[in-house]
C-alpha cells in the first residue's frame, strides 16, 4: 500500500498484526494455492499465454535465496527436438531407477513420472556456475543454494496453481545428460525439468497417494518441541520405511 494519510489513520486504530494481515480473500487465496497445488503429470498441450509466463518467471525471481545469491538459471526449452531429447533422458533414468528399486520396481514402472511431451512449456532450472565463491550462509551448509533454487521452483508452482496452470517437477535424470542436451556448462547443475501447462483437472490429492504408492504421515509426528522427540521420530521414520 502506498504511504497515505489513510494508512496512518489505520495504523492508529488497528494492532500491528491486523495492519499487515492480508484481507480474508487474499489470505484464503494463499492457503488455497498451497493446499490445492499438485505435482501434475497430465497436461493439455495448448500454449501458455506469454504474459502469464512472464508472471511465473517474476514469481520465481522473487524467491528468497541464501545471502540473496539468486542461484537459479532457468532455460526455457522451446525447440521440440530438445524437448524430445529431454524426454529420452528421463526415460533412460526411469529405467535405471526401477532397476535400483528392488521389490517395487514393476510398480514404479507403472507410475507416470513426467509429462514432458504433453505439456505447454518445459523449463529446466539449473544452479549457477561458481557457486563455491558464495560463502554467505553456505560455509557449513553448501546445499543452501539448492534450497534457494527450490524456493524459486515452489514460487512457480504456487503461482501456476493460482493461475489455473499445472506444474510437474521432474528430477529423474542424470544431470550430465541434461547438460549435454542444453549445452549447460560443467559447473552448473540442472535440478529440475519443469513441465508447465493447462490441465483438464487437478488431482484432488498427490498422485502417488491416489496410486497407492505412498501415504502422508501425521503432522504431529513431524513437529517436536524444544528437543528431539525419539518416539515421534521413530513413527515418522516407520511411516517412511513402509513405503520404500
Ligand atoms: C524435489 C522434487 C523432485 C520431484 N521429482 C519428481 C519426478 O521426477 N517425477 C515425479 O513424478 N514427481 C516428482 N516430484 C513430485 C512429487 O512426487 C510430489 O511432490 C509428491 O508426490 C507429493 O505430491 P504433490 O506435489 O501433488 O503434493 C518431485 C517433487 C520434488 C519436491
């Protein structure tokens, strides 16, 4: 809100929290995007409006990042031949993943894990080169670059959902294969192939839950107070073990 006398008056009459709180509809919109966001693998292939794409890119670029590092680099893949090659890259790794999976490999092969050939747009999100030079917030936790780029991806995901657009994050690939397809230099690290596009419907719950692959743990087992709570940790661990 621009600075105005109305804002000054409002500041005097309401508490600070109310002053900063979104109005109810806006607040509801934020939670709706969070709860109704889904990882999508089924798309229609009609094109995405360029202005909408601009908004999503701005959402990505407004993400928090460690020491304002902004480690994300986003490659829009416009050429159909490159998209086809990325699809092959994922297919290759999907088979290797299944082989490494043991008991559940056949079940895994039944899952749809990407919609690269069907979606409106494919973006490859990549960590920048020379990340080792950025020490702020990464001296002991170097993965904070990945965490920052993940925040950018989550911003795209939520903004896309609010726009009625689906997104799927595909990470089943060998980064070197993706580098080769898009001429990405050795020091940069591809972390996601994002499939973006219009959808006929959003899954009402995570597809992996609908397919019986995994289940969601109980929130109370994931939140601890003051100290590590081994009982909770064990239950959350068990929940995770059961679906491996
Ligand atoms: C870092 C990351 C990588 C992911 N990679 C893949 C992937 O390669 N293929 C896939 O089908 N889903 C992938 N997903 C989506 C997850 O399977 C999905 O988020 C999870 O099942 C929960 O479903 P939801 O996102 O609809 O809530 C990825 C998600 C994240 C956060």
